[in-house]
C-alpha cells in the first residue's frame, strides 16, 4: 500500500482545546484521546497530511455583514501555526515540515510523515490579502475559501443545510484573492464553500483547485458535499479545470445517521471517480475534527481498510496509489508550476484593500477615516 497523504487533520485544534496549546505536554507517542497519534499514524501507513490551523468562525451577531472585527482570528491562526510547527520540531524522527511537492516526496523517501499547513477559512485572513502572503511565507500551502460562515471574500455552504448567500459566490475581493493565491502558489481549497463560490472559483482560477475534505452530494444529500454539476467542472477536457476531491469521513456527510461505515465512504470515492475520473480523488478524513467516525474507519490506523474495500471493488494498485497520495502530488506540483509561470511573466501582487475597512483612506492620498 502506498503512503497516505490526508488533506485535512485537526490535531492542532486538539492541542488548543485539550492542552491550551502546550506542545510540551502533548504525548503523541502514547494513545491520544481522539483519532491521531504517532503509533496509529505508522500503523495506517501515513505518508503526509495537512495540519489544519483551524480557527472558529466568529459569531454572526458580533461580526455583522461587514466583517470588521477581524484581528483576533489572525492572532489565533498564528498561534495554531506555532502549535503545528512546535509538534513537528518536537518529533523530528517522525514528522518533516513540507512546503512543496518536492518536500513531500523527500519526506516519504526518508520514511517520515510530510507535514503541511492549511488554513480552514478565509475569515482567518483578517479581510487582508497581505495576510495571505504572510501566511504563505510562514509555510501555509492551502486556504479554504470559507468555513461554515460567510466572510469578506466568499459565501459558505453552511453545514448540513445550505445557508442564504451574501455575495452570490465570490465577492469582488474574493476574485482578487483567488488571483493572488494562483500567483504565489497557494492551493485554492473549496471545501465548505457554496456551490456558486466553488463554480466561480473553478472558472476564475488559473491553477488546479482542491477540496481538502468533502464528499459527494449524490451519495448523501447534505450541503457540505459537492454536487455533480460542480464535480463535472473538474477534469482535463475542454472547459474543465484540473483538481482533486479528497473524501471526508465525517459520518454526518457520509450517510444517514447510524449508517456510516467504510463501505459508504468507498461509495463516495467511487461516485466521484465515476464522475470526474480516478485521477481526481483523494483522502481528506477530517480526523481529530469530527466527533465520531465511520465503522471500520475509527482513526488514522484504519486507512488500509478503505484501500482494501476499493481493492475488492476492482481498483488496481496504480489507481489506489493515486488515491492515497499520487493524485494530490500531481495537483500540488501543477499549482507550483502555474505560480512559477505567473511570476516569470511579471504578474504583479494584488494590493487591493477591503472596501469596508474603516482605518484607511477610501483612495490613495485621501484622508483617513
């Protein structure tokens, strides 16, 4: 079995809420309370994952539609980046910090677990594209355009049921955000976004896109899953965009209550593969970020159960190697190539400022508000 690269692991959140971010106290060599620790990662053939540096959405009543109270989320994101990096440094024999597709391959070659960083929601940007660039410099390699709330850049789908839109997809600043993500080589993650946000981002992006932890709405009809009309925008044909959908294990997104198991997760994988091709599907478990798990996929040690189920369904070893990590590495490298091309062509950074900012002039040279 080829090593697994998981698109979304919430271990830093466990450290935040269970240990008040005290990395020194985290016993990853022992059995942790939820789904991830070093022995189980090794048992599950983990080769790499994105550590989600998740920060919760703000209260809608406190925030308002102009998203003006943004600073604490940037602070908390920096704290979670610090947690992830601290854990990587604490266990150098196990984890290797990765910021490129080449780093991931090197880590797997050294039999370590490649450790990438992902920001789960553009509400964590503090309404600032400049913050995006600083996160990139700190090692973040994907930003999810929304979490369960709308933000200054884009509309969310909510959770199980679709919430009313605010921007009808991307806001004007959201289109600029996608452009800057392309330019610097930040993966555009569409998990949690509304259907309109996802469709607009796919069409506007010059680079491949990803869903770090999403499943198929045709298999289980909840808003967090991706509908076929959006899935069919992914591919290598005319008018399509390359990309990957990394399947989520959260039972509420997999099946009706009490029915989630490894076979139902495999159903999501196979449906996505039928619609867009096996080269566009991966694994994005959401382990450590979900309260319960599917039967026979209880933690990171159980990845082989999903591989075995798909093997029984006729997947060959090359297709399975793509699912477990090869497909993601192709997408990651392609995003890097687009960024290199844009920069070599002299594409300028995006310096647009959020129009609702109250602490800056309305236009260059104007009076401060």
